[in-house]
């Protein structure tokens, strides 16, 4: 098997010890730890699982490294970051740790995915800000924006709610 990572419609950003992958069409972001990122970068359709294992742990036990790569491919496949679905190992994370020990646990891949709002969804979110406003500022003085007009700057923490002075949205 020669796994191939998706490359189209993806934006990637290198972070310290992580790789952030954003799917433009799906508006999903994936954070890959060092192991998963190494497998993702190396899965170019020319390398086998054994080749990828050498990238992940050049000095490591071959069977242990291949199990870690297989786990990374499973995680990347579940996140939709591979072309086609790789055949799973059938091992759970617990099985890998039990079979290969703590060394494999340190290398275990992590792929965390979240759905990001589209720009239109993000712009439509009302976030009231009372920063810099004196307590008991009438909501009507916040301007015509209904998002900020719902802000209650009474003493204590700022909260969203009905305006007591009737000047709200």
C-alpha cells in the first residue's frame, strides 16, 4: 500500500511541533501532532508504510514504527485527509501501547478536527463588548448596532440581555 495524502483545496500552516490543515471546501480544520504531520507530509503515493515508518522513527523498532504509521493513516483517513481510505490495522491505541510499550505511546499520532465557521457565519455572530464603558451606560448610547445595543454594562460582569432603560434593539 502506498498511501496518498489529499493536497487539493487544503491550506497548511506549520506550527511548533504541529501542522494545521484547513479544508477550504468543508470549512474544517485539523491539527496534526508531529507524528501525524510527518506521515501526512510523507504520504505522497510513492512511499510504502515501511518507508513512512523510517521517516517517523529512523532508529526505532520496525514493527513498532509501522504500527504507529498505520495508526496515523487510520486517523488521517477518518479526518478525510487521505485519497481513498487505507485499510485499517484493526488495532486500537490501547493495543499499540500494550504490544509495543511506552515508546510507541510517545509516537502515537493525534489528529484533532473542528468545523470552522464560514466567513459569513463568523460575521453574523453578535459579540457585545462593554470594554471601556462606564457602569450603567444606557444601551441607547451604544449606537444603532443591535448587537451592541443588547449589552448591559451594569456593575459586575458584562452580560447580554434586555436593556433596563428601554433603549435596546
